């Protein structure tokens, strides 16, 4: 069973930055996209960024556009989420996900239903 492990979360002051990382236990060539999602207590899981691992497509949610950037390194089986100018609304558990679902292939989906492999999450807390 392939595992996804997130790291890089923590507590940061508003306006600060973090770099989240997600590494797969083994490289999976059948995965075609990876994404980052977040969920705050009492809220639905929200897709914030996704990247195609077989092409060059990316997607960033409007709520974080201009502040969050996603990138990946296939050689390291790792996807990164650079989060800048953090706000209190960004406080949430951040989850990494990967997909080999063919129906979601060809782009970088932000819908959680397109992902079938999930990490355990890393907490990001923004203090004001």
C-alpha cells in the first residue's frame, strides 16, 4: 500500500509563509495528478491546489490564488505547496492526495472525488 506523508505544517503568524511537502513511499507512474486539500473544523474539505504529474497543468483555488503555489518533483515522488501571506482563514488541516482515476485524467482536478490516495494531513495554524 503506497503511503503519502505530509510535512511542513506548524504555527505561523499572519503574513508568514510555510512550505508543505508530501512524499509518496514509492513513485507511482500511474498517478496523473496530485493535489492539496484543506479542512477546517466544521467545514467541508476544500481543494486548494492541484498539479498534473504527467503534463504541465496546475490549478489554484480562487480563495488562495496569488498566495499559494504548487510544484512537484517526480524523481523524489514529492509535491510541494508554498503558502505565502497566510491569513487566519487559512488555519486548517492540509491533506495531500494523488489520483490514478482515469475519468479525472488530463488535467489537475480540485475535486476531492477525483482522488483515491490520501495522506494523514499536516496542521497549519495562523495566529493573528
